[in-house]
């Protein structure tokens, strides 16, 4: 590259940052061409320079949001090569997960006491856009993007969550895909492993003077680690394809415009089940699956489209407007009841008592169905979701006297709907195999839930010397409706509207250039999903936090205490919570609950001799919880609750440590994650064996060998010690974590 071009790039990188990290330098009064050497460039060199400037990103010093923020960058994601978002988020303090299938196909993510169940209380975003199938009407995350195609994962907790919503009680998980390359380039990642695991990931992109384009495709598959009696499959097959394009004005334009277009499609076929094991069967063979689950299968398709326009009105104001559309259809057929007994969890909890012994024998194929009561119900939950909206956000910087203001404001108009149908087929167990029963298929559910929401938010981050004050609010104006197409009885339909203000704010004091002391408070909110029940309230809490953060060239550390005061905890019945099919989508109020604890996050990058680096990260979470009143609930996740009981699936302690030794041509890394024991149901004192979720220690290792840009080999081993324990007792029966998994892969960049 010519010296003049290099000098221009260095000048751009040194330009002071504004309200948001601009992707181009401000062009107030460009210097004459003869001063920069631009007049001597060929058209190809000039186009390359403009493309580089358009992509230039400048980080803002002290632009950290009020509250806790953790960013997992591309280096961390590629270091471990994990496809399971549960394992990735285990390295973030204040985040809880509940394993279900061992692969993270249907993630269960919670934060600071917010239930992990289907991630329904966490704001899930991709590139800032809500990605839950229907964030208001049906937020349960049965769809989740492939993390292998992500370049960054951002986790936000505290007052900064009010900028996203609608769920603010826990926090935000924002997944960011790869940006357009600076020049024509490509990427290939091919891997194989145990249980016939396979991965193919390809990405190609190109850029011109005023445009960019990129295409990406991922395929993941495995035969699964569970052994189904009779030899049926237990793995999955996933495909994901995406096309992106960008056009923009010249970086030197006084008013800069940029338009991004993106469209994608993905699908999954997975042979997954909600049926677990008895404790005795788990102890003998934790990877076993009963023959009754041989036909269980999930099929889904997901379509997405997005258009984002960004305009920079001068050097201190940016407006970004995004339109988005998501369509998701899933059909999950699985055994979830007997004709004569719909409590599969109770059968597996005590498989020897009374009639349970007969039902258990049918589940395992040891006995044939001998009457209509012991015939199996295979329920197919057929769901279609639509989610669409228009989101506009403005960011500005201004000075007023001795104060410096960073202003953010936005408005989002969103509409989503969930069409739910449920079909039931009756199956008979005959000679150790499932055969169709004599009864015809029946439809037991046909409903539609819709929500239209107008959300507005504004926040001002004011800096005065070494003090930063932030104050903002979000206003959710929600209109919902519910129609039951099968039931014409009074009260079967339900509609209404309500408005919820969600304020939040914080203070940061920069005691030194490295040390910042901070505190914040905000309202937590989870909307009520439309249903036939008219007497449930939205989830609401007041969340407090206080602590300190340290930022230096080599060390990043956060220590925060938090307290969440729930005025009303909400529970939603799904099959994954262990509810029976008759309760699907019902919601329950849990009253007042307190959750408190502390979280610590550390990242250190040590420079060693001979071009070696030693990156180390650690995360620790302490959590306590307490129901403030006693009650009895039909919600399977609670049951009979006494004052002082702890929340289920909320371990007291979590710890994760990762370290690597990195050289220019190789890297060795190891990580250990430990999660303390937890409860399956609310309680206090010592946990009964029948309600205990075991503590789990997993060790993962990885090695990368980089020969050149066209040849990189890697080897990973997940769960090196092959520890398998009871990680869940829901939906029905005990479930294991994934065993030891080995992967060998090849990468090329060109």
C-alpha cells in the first residue's frame, strides 16, 4: 500500500469518536488531494481506500453502558468451536442455563433469577433485531440461530436492557453475524466428530467502491449420543443459508447513506423427545431412550428478511431504521401422555407403584398395550409464527456547558402472532414397537394469539468530569387478542390493551482512568402472552445493582452485586416445564419473590516471550432467592410453595475458567465450568434426592494449528472427563448432559 494511503487510514483511525462508533470517518472539510496523495491513486486503489474507510470502526472510550456488559468476540468463539450456546454462555457471569437435549437445540437461558425456561424472559436479538418466534405473543425460543455463524455475542444486564425489550427483567443476548469483508474473500470450515457429527460452513463476500455482497451457508448434523431402544435415530440435521447486500454513498459525502439487505432461510429435523428416564435406568445407562420415543421428531422452517438504512446527518447525529420480517413453522410430534394417565413425570418418578408399573412397562416395550387406558398419545404441536416490525433509532452527541451528552432514542412498531394447533394420535405398544391405534387423529387445540406493540425509549448519558449519569425510560403500549377456534364457550376468547412505563438509570464515577464505580436501578418487565386466561398479570420487578469495573490495556474486570425485587413472578405452562397437555399456554402468578447475589467477570491477556500470549477469562456467580409468600399452584414448576422457598433451577454457585497459550501458528486452550446443585421444585434447606439437580464439572480442551491462510487444523474435546449427571428432571423424567465429544476440523481463508 502506498504511504499516502497508509497515512490516510491512520488519520481515520485517530479521528475522535462520537455518539456511536462510526463506520466511516467524519468528512467535514476534506484536505486537498495534493496534500493526501489521493490524486495519484489508480481507480482500483481509490475504490479499495473508500471501502476500507467505510468499514472503519472506532471504539469509544468509556462508552460502556450503565450496568453489566460482556462481549464474547470472534477469537473466543473460534477458540472453543462450540455449537451449543449453553456452553458458550457458561463463561458469562449472571447467566443460567438448563440443559435439555445436550446440544442446545432449544436453549433455556435465564439471567439474575429470571427463569431459564425456553429463554422466554430474556430479550433475544440478532444484530439488534428480536429473533424469538413471536416476542410478545409466544416468546419461547424454539428457534435459535446457529452460533457457529456468529462473530460476536453480547450479553447486557441492568438499566441498558430498557433500550431493547420487551423483556427487561433479566437482560439481553444479542448475536452478531459477520460484517462484509473489505475485499473479495472466502471462508471454509469443515469438521467431523463422534456420533457422526459433521459441519460444513462456507462464506464468500466481495466489495466494490459503493457496494458489498456476501453469501453464507452452514450445515450441522449428528446421529446423536442417545441410544433409542430398537435402534431409532436420536440426532439432528440443520441447514442455514443467508444472502446479504449493501450499497452506500461515498465516505466523503457530507450526508452519508447506507442500505443493508439481508434474507435467510433455515430448517431443522431433529429426533428429540420430552421423555426422560427413571433414576434407576439413568444410573444403569444415562444415554438410553425408551422405545416409546422412537417416532418422536421435530421439523421446523424459518424464513427471515431485513432491510436497514443508516444516515449520518453530519458528524454528530446518526439515524438507523430497520424493517424486519420472520416466519417460523414447527411441528413437533412426541409421546407425551397415556390415554388413561397424562402425568408422565409422575410415572417415571415412581415407576413401581400401582398402575404406574403397567404404564412404565409399556413405555419401555416390556409389555404390550392391553387396554385403551394404556395406549400412548403422540401429540403433535403444530405452530406457525409471524413477527414483523419497523425500528428506528437515533444517536447524537452534544455539549452543553461543562457537560457532554450522548443521546439515544428510538421507536419500534411491532406485530406478531402465534397460530397454535395440536393433534393427538393414539399408538399401541405391540411386541416392543409402536403401531397405530384404532382411534382416528383428533384436533384438541386451534387458537390464534396476536399482539401489536408500540415501544418508545429515550436515554441520556451525561458526562461531567469523571462522573457519568444515565437516565432513560421505555414505554410499551401493547394491544393483544386471543381467539379459540375450537371452543365457543364464554371466556374462551380474550383481548385487551395496556401501557407499561419501564424507567431505568445509573451512575458511573471514574475514580481513575482504569477504575469505575457504578450503580443502577431499572424496572423489569415481561409481557403477558395472550391466552384464554384473563386474570394473569405481566411480570414486574425492580432491579438494583452496584459494583465496580476495571479497564486497562491487559485487564478487564467487573464485580457487581444485584438485587431483584419481583412484585409478581409469572409462570407459563409448556410441555417443557412438565405441564400436561391440557394446560398448554396457561399462565400463573407467583407473587412476590426476592433474588439477590453477586457476579464477577475477569479477562486478562498476558504477553509472554517468543510471541506467546496467555489469554485468561473467569466468571463467577453467586445467587440466592426467596418466595415472599406461600401458595398452591397448578403450575408444574411450582406446586405447593411455602414462604422462604428458593426458586428451582437456580444454583447457588457457578464458576467458569478458560485459559489458552497462543502463538502465531498454534494455540492450546482449556476451560473448566462448574455449576452447583439446584432444585427441581421450590423448597428450602437440604434438597431431597428425588428433587435434586446434580452439580456438574465439565472440562473442555482445544488445539489449533495454523499452517497458513489456506490451512488451519483444529481438534476439540468437549466434556473431557466424560462426566454425566442428572441436569434436569423436566419435562418428564431425568435427563443427562452430553458425554465426551471429539471433533476434528479444517479451515481455510482465501
